[in-house]
C-alpha cells in the first residue's frame, strides 16, 4: 500500500509574503441540520469546538470546524484522525439525516505568512480584506482567479487557503506570483 502525499509535497516560496503548501490535513464535509442539538453535540465531540456561526471558523488545538453554507460544515482534524472522527460523527448523529464524507485527499491547503498576507488575497479574490471587514475567526468561500477556494485568518499575519487538489499547482502559482517581491501595493487597513 502506498503512503499518502500532499498535492505539492510542501512546496514553498519566500516572497514579500511566505507561501507554503501545508501538507496533509484531515478534512470532513459534514452536511445536515446544522442547528440541531445532535449536530452541535457531534461537532463538539469530534473537535472540542462549538458550532460556528455564519462565515465563522472555530479552532480548538489542532482541530477546527468552519461554516461553509447553511447546511454544511468543514471539520478539520489531523490527517491520521479522520477515520476515528468519522466514527464519532456517525455514532453521535445516528438516526438523523446527515452526510459525513472524508474529503482530505481531494483538497490542498496553503498558508500565507507575513504582514501583507491580506494583500495577496485582495489581489486574487473579490473579497474586502480591510481589517474592519475581515478578521481572524472568519472564513470566506469565493473565487481565487479562476478556481473555487476558501480562506481564513489564523492571526493578523497568517491566512490559510483551501482548494481542490486538482488545481493545487495553479493555486500555488497564483499565490506565488501575487507574493513576488516588488509587487507590494501596501498593506490594507
């Protein structure tokens, strides 16, 4: 049996913002009645985090849960814990209509590190990245140039971006090009 590898195996670029493919991360698409008591309990048991509100992502250690749509959450756990987490979700949600699907190997995840991380996203996505419009703990699903992507801030200088694995090289090249030295236009405020 072969070992799992990430889409770009840790590709990195040091521009005026550091761009890095983050490797394997466990990701579970969880769909169902997000407002139900069972869903709240399942998410808490699986991640230690409460249910996020609209456009919110909540972290608890190395786990997180993100609001993706009115009936969809993205549960993130260490890659090796996906099967166990699916078991917790299935046990807790038994008897309720839901879908829990392991999408870990269908996604790629990148980090942007640096004071101008907001600027990189602002160059590529139709999202207001001003500090009063987007802050740590918030998530957006949008277009990044020609591809679907989602992103969130883990701090004022770090953003994580997730996209489909099939477009990982394109996403990395977009982020890398946007972070090329000399391309700075000024940090958004």
